[in-house]
């Protein structure tokens, strides 16, 4: 009887604990394929960083260049590889600390100087990961047209 109760308790514990865990899926290979297809289809000259971030510098800018801990003002448009826009700032941009945003932005914005603009192609591991976040599906590649207005 004691063994049956122990077994039932163990089964109940295991079933409850598995419900509490979110499944993490590694989208890196699929994201890489999607980004490379997007780059090819749009004839972009993109660079790839060690982290897996792709970026295009259309205009490098001439002002100050931010570090990953700076506060910046950036105008941007965010969209998926299918062109569907999920977020956009006004032309005057928004100010934020680079430690308060997704890792793809923390790294990517530092490639520009004030007045610079380009494109960030952010794989999900540098964005919102494998889980849905505020309407953005988990595993999504995020593309941003960015302009660094100022380092504040």
C-alpha cells in the first residue's frame, strides 16, 4: 500500500510540474534560413555578427556612436519577413536605454553613429525567444528599419 501511495504521489508531482514548464524551442536553424532567404530576395548586403544578428548599414552616420549601456533616441519600423508591420515609432523617434530592449537592439544600435540608418535582422534568440510576446509569435524573425537620431 505504501508503494502504491508513493507511486501515485510521484505521478501526480510529475504531471503537475510538467504543466508549469514552458517548452523552449530552438529556432536558430529556421531563423537562419528565413533571414538568408529575406536577404537574397531583397538583394541586401548584410553582415552577420558572432551572436547571429544580421545588419545592414545604409548610412553609418557621423555623430557619436553609442555603447550597449547608453540611452539613445531611435526612429524605427518593425516588421516580419512577410512585410507585415508590428510596430513603428514616429519620425521623431523614441528614447530608451539600450539595456531595456531586446538583445538584438542592444547590440545592433551600437553599429551606427548619430544620423546613421540601416536594417537589423533579428533572429528569435536575440528577440523574444520561442514564446509569444505581446502579439509577436514565438520564434519570429524581427526586421527593423532603424535610424539613430541621437545618443542622449
